[in-house]
């Protein structure tokens, strides 16, 4: 795949040159908490040059890990990238600062077709960043009979060479979709069935893994992995033997959003960073690099057709109809926590 090369860095490099004269003395620091490999590093450098600042980035592997750290007062972050359901939780607990729309003029480019995947369609306290889906990455040469189904995790011939995400809602959600249920169900019987399915799958997997599975695919340590489309497609860029399928039973869709914690030290710079990532040229460059779709209408015309026509980036309507967004269930989230604890404890 040559998608990343479809967009040149000419515009980016020109921007760096224009802004090279910015003051470097006493640089302010923007602290960012993000998923790993979720932004093109060259673009961060451009932002640093433009605003005469330094960006310090820490990473997390699940929404719950991020939430626990921020809730405990750790990090001192200015911008965080949680999935939309977690945005809802954080907002409900008063953890987020309102978005000052006057400081984010590029909100005009947000694609209204994708605001249905967010919990904050008016961008009151969050701004959409990327739309993603979860599915199955695999090695074509080692799993030639792959099926577009969550049932692949029942394949005993792949025992010890598969991974499921170490993410409560994603993995329980996969089992729920496999069974034909909503991944937001609160029905105890359905959750118990899903628990038993994941426990059955657990016997075939090497481990629950949300970060290193992509490296495991690249090295052939793992032959089939539950993961995010962008993560797997980044591996596909370097390894033609890697494939990706979205299960026919449906899957989770996520809008990962940008938020500013209420105790952010640099809220003005945080707003500038959010606005920068929705500059059409920046959004297109970022999409082409990380293989997630930035819902920015002005960026679409800058993307190579290979991106816009890729069914793992822009899902066909028939499959989209079977997919759901993970939602905050309030106090009923405890049901999922209980099921996840039982799964982890099972032998």
C-alpha cells in the first residue's frame, strides 16, 4: 500500500519554513495524553514550530486506564483523546472544560454524518478526532481460510497464536455481537452468555493485548488478532501478508474525541492544537498516515481515492447497519466490570 505517500509533505515543510522564525525562548509546554501511534509525528513538529511550544505526549492502552489516571489527578494533561462513551462519563463527573468555539474555527469542517457516533454532537465539551472500527487482523499465508466472523476465536488450530483486546467493552462487545445481541445490553442473561463465550475464546488466545498485537502480527508471533482497523492497516503498509476483516455479525464503531481537562494548564494552546488537527491539509495528512478517518469534510477532497474507497475505513451501509457505538451505561457499567473480572479470573 502506498496511501501514505499519496499526500506529500510539501505543504507541511513549507509551513515549517514560514514559521521557523517563531520565538524559541521560554517555550510553553502542551501535555497530551493519547493512544499510541495515533498522530503523525511530523504534524506535531509543525505545530511546535507554529506556536513556539513543546508537545509532551504520554500514551494509554484503554479508556479505563486513561480515566483511572486522570481521575486520580495524575498527568496534568491539556488535551486527551478518549472514545466518545468515555467523554460522556468524564463530562458527567465534571472533569472537562467547555470548548470555546471561537478558538476552534475549524469546527465548521466537522462532517455532520459522523456526529451520530459521538455523545456530544454539538461539540460543547469535545471535538471529534477520528472514526475507527474494531475487527480482525490476520496473516494471509497462515490463515488462508479466514472468515469474517468473531467465531474465528473458536478455531483451536490457532490456539496460542491469537489475541483479544485487553479492553472490557470491546471484547465483551465482540462476544455480544457474535451472539446477535447489542454491545450495550444490560440484560444479565445476555451478558452471562457473552462471558461464557469470551472464557471459551480465552482458552485459545495467547493473551489479552491492546498495544503490542500489531508488532506480534508483523513478526508472525501472532497469526490472528482482535484490533482496530488503523492499527492493523499501519502494519499492512509494511507487510503485504497482513489482512483485516470486519466480522459480518457487526462490530463497534468509535469516535475518539479531543477534550480539555478542567484543570488544564494551557487551555489556549489546547484549543489551538485541536483547531490545528482540523486544518483540512493536516486532517488529510493524518488520515492517510494512521488509516483512521478524520470526519473533516474539507479534507476528503485531499485524500487519495484508495482511502475513501477502502471498506475498512468507510464501511458499506449494509455492514454499518449492524455496528454500534459503545455507550456509557452509567451505574450499569458495573455489570460489565463484574463480567470482565469473572473472565480474567477464569482458568
